[in-house]
């Protein structure tokens, strides 16, 4: 039958008995004294799962009416002895059977006895009794017995139990008793084991509603357990703080005195044991009742010791693996005796010797030991052949305390470590002897390096108590000025400083001792030699205390790590099919981790092998369409990295910058980048941070000093890595400013701006670059020799290319502008040549008036933009046509005298206007020159914010002198055209003056616009 169903059936029967439905056994009941007293004895001694069937049978066959009180006390005594779950179930069945027969006489009396026993806790044995009683009451409450305190017999209850009965009359008996038990000696954790036992047994029943217990009782009992757990947690936290404080106090006292103080140890030992009790019981309680387990932060000294050292992870801070193995790896003497070859032991030598002679022979062998194998053999020899007694211990103690040679102290210390469990008294006495020697040395200022060396070796094997070690260090540090202390500390830190600083149990205190040493070294009482010795000691300590804080381990996302490993490790050959197939299965647009991993790998080309850069570029080119957007992101990040490195200009990033250049070259070689982008980047590198993007000889810019050649190395790394024949295929090798040839000429000028002579490696890079270019170029370039020659070459090349560009633009200009403008001037020239004086004079006068109007317009429009200039050209042409028509009409009606007067007036006005225009032009030129000087001074210290353009050193180019007889005019498309004029000098001079005035005004406007920008 299911236990739950069985419990519910028992409850139904027991509740029926409370209502008066008493169970009456069938048949005649046996009332004999012998059987009834035998039943009472059986219940008192054997109330368990093996005998409960016979007990139930006796309950149904014996009368027991006269012995109810004896039966009640016997049951109470019997249940106090049980501890197993099946025994409790048997007891519940027996008590339920007795309750069903005697609900009025047995049950109240039994419950009262249980309550009275629980209220009396005078002895430690009551803990087991309470565990049994509380568990039994909990089980009985499930079957309907003890569900209320009123079910007890008040007349049998003690004074304290009577108060409980009055106060908690309607509550289950187990609840007030449980509260009382939990509060008893709470600070000592007396009830903790019992509470944990009850919680494990009934936690599941109490945490969820069920039929075995009423909801109100379940909620109150659950709340009682939860409150007790929370209060115990607070007490546990307080205890931990007290133990930490007492431990620190005792440790400091022991370091100060060099001894363990008994008065501090007693309290510390008590608190530590109590903390262990709470620590072992709080974890299950917190887990069952959903209370957070207390977390304790490490002490400040523990936080300070969280360091890692730089040496190899395999050997740690030890010098090498052999030294680490010597001090940390050794077997116990039992293992050595089992595994060691017995034939290697000289048993025949020991067989004929007495005990004293055996010890003497062993000591002789021990003094001759020189290796780890000798120590293992001597250990087996000692345990096999030498009797260990007081005389042997004294002989060994005398040997270790009187050693003259210090060469084998590490061998002896290893022997003592292996046999530390065999003769602890020997170790204690030896350490005390060395301690006394140290105290004498500190007190008298004597130096005994033999004791010091042996002491240090014992410290490395952790055979000396920690407080004793640091007591010596502290005393010598505090008395640093005393004779010999500086020398002793120097030897101490040199030989075991690393051990003290990096072993967890020593590191915090060792750090404090070093801080104390640095503070004491500032004392004025120290001599010059002592200060020098302390400085040397600081160098020793600093050499192995270069530490860094432990950084939390970075846990990468699985997709991030997968993409990183694919790009770094699977790209090993020209076959990228497998890698592309893997990457094609990832949607980089939706997975940010994968995208970040991909970009991070390409952002750090310095971490890749240089041979892989071409493969990485090829992989980028062959990405599928859905991931092709990564190409733009990679190029943007790479360009941003290049510019960022230019801004920082940190020499520690030179390797990274060279790797960036090689990756750019690989991207061009694999047709991911065009050479136009590469040439723009090259100009950006060379001209970065220069005013007007023009490097100047002897410039003292902080980002590019004359003796800083990193930009030359970057350019050479990029151009030496690209395939120049591919540049020729893009038609960007020659004939143009933004070609490789144009950049090489400008780069030659930049090289000459640097401080000479160039370093050897820089010269080699430049030689390789020019040799590589000249193999492909049709016009080989020579390496620059000086600034002047480089400047002239740059000037010639810029001038030639500018003329080529202008001529090509002139050829593509529409023929309509040229034909219309030139036909007007030629028509007027033909009229002048035919002798039409009246018409020509009128035309000239009108032309002069038009020039005056044009000048007036120019004066009014000094602050207008370029569009107004185009409108003026159109208006001039319209005025020309109107003037022609007016000239025809005037020539028909005006007389010769009137015409001459008007022409004279026009000439005078034109002459005045020309003089005024010439004066304005000179003033504008002077102002323009002054503004240029101011701008040139300010731009030397101000970074240019204009858009990057290919530098055109116009300041280096000479002004072209206009050839005589050549005249130019501005067409409708704002282009300057040459015009062959007739041989009429008067007309040519007027046209020249007009053009000169226009040119002056235009230069003034352009200079003002340039100043505004």
C-alpha cells in the first residue's frame, strides 16, 4: 500500500477515536500480570520495525486497562531510542493502535510525557531525545495525534509546559516545541543538526500543499524553518567575521612575538569549531528553504595576493622544472619502501652491527648524500635497517645541528620533509635550535650563514611555522640599522624571496614585509653602505615582483571563436573551397558575433603570417553575395586603422603599421581594391598633418620629424608588395598626377625633405622601390639627390601634366563658343580695315562706354559669387550686338563735328576709367599679398581641415610671362581663350586695358573668396 494512503487511513481511524469511536478487540482479552508486564517490557526495549507486528498483536489480545500509565511511560522510553525511518513508522502504528483502544487514558498521558521531556534539556543527551521526539510528533500529527496542544493532560504538564498549553492550545504540539527547541542555545548552534535532519525529511511536504497536513499548520511550520534559517545565516556571517578578526589578531601577535599565544588560541579554536558547524549545516538549509547562502569576500591581504608571475606556466616562479620537482614532488616513506629496490640497500653491513653502530653508519651515509636518488635510498635504508628511538633521534638532531658544510642543506631538508610524519619531535626541536640561533644573532648582531642557509631550505619545504619565519624577517626589518641585518635580509630575500611572495599562504604577509622594508629604508640612521645594500636588495625584490593582477578569463561566444579559428587556422593553402563553404553557411548580416569576429581578424594583420595575407585577400574577394558587404567594412576598418596609427605615431606600433600596408597591397593584388584608392592612401600617408597637404624641407612637425622615417618605410612596404604590372593594366602607371609615376616624383621630393644621410635599411627599401618601378616604366626615374633637383623635377612634371590636361579639355570644348566670339571680333576688325572711320569711331566710343559700364558693374559686384561673372559675360555679348545696331543708326543722322565731340568725351571718360581701374588693381594686389602672408604664417601651426587633394606645389612654379601680341578673353563656359587680333594698335591697346581691368577685379574677388574659406 502507498505510504500516503496508509497515513490517511490511520488518520481517519485516529480521528474517529477522538470522536468516541473506541476500538474494542474481538474475543476475550488476556489480563494476566505476566503477559501484560511482558508487553510493557517489550515496548520499552524493542519498539522497532522487527517487533511491531507482535506488539500490535498483543495490543489486540491483552486487556492493558490497568497498566495504561505504565504502558505510556514505556512507550515514551521506547521511542526515545529509535532513529531509523522504519522504526518511526512502526512506532506510529503502535501508538495509533493504543490510541484507538485508549483515546482518553493513554494518548493525553503519552503526549504530556513527551512535552515534559522536551521542556527539560539539562544534559547533552537531550539532543538525541529531542531529535526522536520532534520527529515522532511530526509523524503523529500526520495521522491525527497531537494536532492540538489541548489533547495533552494539563494536570500532568509542568509549569512551563502548562504555559505553552494555554498559549498554543489550538496549534499542533510539534510547532511550539519546535520553536522552543530552535531558540535553545541558538548562538551555539545546538539545534542545527536536528533542524537539518527534520528539514531533509519533511522539506518537500512543507513546501507544497498536500493532504497529510492542514494548510495553516504547514504554512506556520514552514515559516518557522525559514526564519530560523535566515537568523542562522546572519549568525554564521557574524561568526566568520569574528574568526577572521581573531585569526588576523593572533597571526600578528605571533609574528610580533615569534610564538603562538595560548590565551588567543583558546577563543580562536572555539569560534573556528563553531563556524565549521554552521558551515556544514547552513548549505542544506539554504538550499531547502530557498535562502541565499552567504558569500564571503576575501580579506584585503588576500586580494593583494591575487597576482600572477611572468615566467612559464609550467615551472611557475621556480628557476626551472628540475628545481620545482626537487622542492614540490616527493613520495611518502611508505610508498618508497614498497617500490624501492631492496637489493640497493647494504643490508649485510647492518646485519653485524649494534644499534648505535647502525645509527652511526646511517649518519655517515647521510652526510655523503648528494642527489634526490640518494635521499630516496637513505629513506628506505633508515626505515629498514635503523631502529628509531630516543637515542636515534638525539643522534640525528646532533648531526643536523652541527653540520659544517652548507652544500647539502637542501638534501637534508628534503630527507626531513619525506620523513616529517615519522619524527615530528625531531623537526620541532631542530626548528627551535635554529630559532634560538636566529634570536641570538638578531640580539648580538652576529652573522651565522650556516644556520641561515639551513633555515631557508626548511622554509622552502614548509617545515618552519609561518609565524616563526616572518617574526625573523620583521625583527631584522625593524632593526634594519643594526649590524648585519641588511646582509642577512639580502641573503634571505635572494634565496627564498620568490617562495614567500608567490606561495599563497605566505604572499600576503611577505608583501607587507617588503612594504615595511621600503618604509624603514628611508631612515636617517642608515649609513651609506647600508643604503647601498638596501638599494641592491630592492633590485633583487623588484626583479621577481613584477606582477600583474589576474584578469578575468574572457569567455568568447561559440560563433565568435568558430569564425576566428576558421580564419586563423584553416587557411593554409590556395584551396579556399572548404573555408568558403563554411563561411557561406553563416549569415554575417544577422549574427553580430560572427561579423565582429570576421572584422577583428582582418583588423589585426600583424597577428597573421605574411604569407597568409594574399590568401586572406583572396578569401575576401571570393565571398558570396550575401556576405559581400564585409568587403567594404574590412576596407573601412583597415583605412581607419592606418589613419589612427598616423594620428598616434607611436613607434611601438610600427610592426602593426607595416602589416596594414602589406594587407592593403594584398587587397590590390587580388583586385579587391583599385589602384586609385591605393594612390589616395599613399598621398594621405605622405601629406598627413601638413598645412595645405605640402611637406616642406626642414619641417619641425611633431607627427613627422625630419629624423622620423616611418612614412618612407610604410610607402616602400606597400609599393614593394604590389604587382606593378597590374597598375599598368589599369593605365595608372604613367602620365598623370594621380598615377604611380606622379606619386614617385612627389615621393622623391618628400624623401629629400628628410634628414640625410638616411638609415641603411631605409636606403635599401628605396633602392628596391625605384628598381622595381624602372623595370616596368617607359621613362625610368632617378633617385633624388637633393631638394633642389627634386623640386625642379616636381615642378616640370606638374607643369607638363597641367598643360596636357588643359589642352585635352580645350579640345573637348564645344566649337560654338569659339566661333561666335571670334567672328564678332573679326567682323569688327574687317570694318576697321575697310576705312569706315565714322563707324569705327562710333564703335570704339561705344565699346569704351561698354567697358566703363563693365567696370562699374565689377565695382558693384565685388562680393558676389562666380555665377555673377558668367552673367556679366552674357550681358557683354548682348551689349555688343546692341552697340552695333546703335552705331548704324547714329552714323546716318549725326554730323561730323557732333560725332568728333562725342568721341572726345568718350575718350576722356575711358581714360579716367582706365586710370581708376589701374589704381584699384594695385590696391587689390597689395591687399591680396598682405592676406597671403598672414595666411601662410597661420597655416604653419594650424592643421588643414580642407578635403584632401593631390598636392600641387603652385608656389614652386614660376609665373609665365605673357607673350606680346597674344590676347585672351573669357568665353561663355568660363574658359580663357587666345585671340589673334588685327594690327590696329589703338584698338588692341584698348582691348588690353579692358582685359587688364577685368583680370585685376577678378583676382581681387578670388582672393577675398579664398580668405573667407
